[in-house]
């Protein structure tokens, strides 16, 4: 089954996947320690360094895989079937975005709206992207990578997706 995902570009992509890159970097250091331990003259020290490095390698690989899986899951679009055309859905999404104070970042007329939530002066807020198809809306929301990945951030993204979902399931006025 094909799952459509939000495609990040440039600095958003780099910031969003930086934690995974950090885990890869830590795993590479652990591999370097294992290789270096092979050249130690004391066998007990070599085994101790290799064991510690192997443990670090397992932990960093598990953490990196977990974070990557979570991020790829968050990048998936939530499909919502509606009874209205794309123009009516666009109007409904614009209205809810205006009501909650989201800033329009990018627009592809009739096909895509991209918003940033208004959090504070120091944070960019969540990225909310909505794709419009005839009688279907695709919603994606990701946390601000500068804030970090937390349960609070994931709940806020879920709340933002639900706001858009509820908006497009209502009848146009």
C-alpha cells in the first residue's frame, strides 16, 4: 500500500532529520572504537573497550531507528474524504487557519496550503501542510525541530490535524 508523505526541503529537512544524523555519528564513533580496540596490546582492555563500544553502537542504532520511524510516521498525510469540492475545502481550511492565527507560508493555487502555527517569537511553530484533491483532503503536521520531539509536540500536531479535519468535514457556508 502506497502511503503519501510530506516532502521537506532544504533547512527544514536538515533540521528535522538532525537527530537521526547525530545517532549515525555516534554509531560511527562506536565502530571506530571497536576497530581501534583491535590494536590494543592488552587483551582485557581491548575486550572492555570493544564491549562498551558495541553497547554504544546498539543503543545509538536503536535510538536512531526509533526516531527515524517516528519521524517517517509523522510525515505521512492523513487522508480525509469530504463531500465537497476542493474550492470549498480550501475556504474551510483558510477560515480555520485564520481563526487560530496560523501564518500562510506557501500556496499552490487550488492544490496546496502550507502554514506555520504561531507559538512564540523564539519558535517557528509546527508546519501544517494541506493538499486538496477533488473530494479529498490530505493533512500533514510536523513539530518544530528546534523545539525537539516530545509528547507535547506530537499532541499539538495531532490537535492541528484534528482542527483541519473537523473544518473540512463541516458543510460550507
